[in-house]
C-alpha cells in the first residue's frame, strides 16, 4: 500500500476513534484524555503525513487496549455508519492530499483540547446555585 495513503488512513482512523470516544468514553478515561496532551504537543511540531501517523501509532502503543481496538476496528465502515449529511464531521474516505491530512491533524488536536478536564469546572469547584 502507498505510504501516503496508509498514513492518511491512519490519521483519519485515529480521528474517528477520538470522535467515537468523545461520545462514548468506552476506552478513554480522563487520565487517557489528559495523556493525549503529550500527543498533541508532538503533533504541533510535525506536518509530514508519515510522521503524524507514526506519532499516533507510538502514542497508541502505550495503551494495549486502545491499540487493539485501533487495529481491529473497521474504521472505514464505522465512518460510513456515522456519516450524517447534515453534519459531515468526518469524511468517509481518507484524504488524498497533504492539506486535508493537515486539517485532520488539526481536528485531532482540537478534539484532544476540547476533551481536557477543566479544573475550574469540577464538581468541587463549581459554584453553588
């Protein structure tokens, strides 16, 4: 398989995993979401598709259960099932150009940032009504 296509698919698959976990949290607990900050920092400094894909896979290797799920799920089929014409969050097919891959990297980073625990919004810190 073409290395560019494989990298593109890995990045899109990981974005899909993050979107699924954002909605379900079956695999990701708050500590894992927080650890994703390390991946976020790494992704900030790279823009080549193969390096982005390698960074994602390196992060996944730290969590065998996540790596297993990542490798065993048919993400392409899942994306097709998730596709909503009114809200096309994730493309059904991997992007074919570098600019779209970078946009997916940016979406991964945004999803990570959006799912970080907010210390000012924890139950013990929330204002009483």
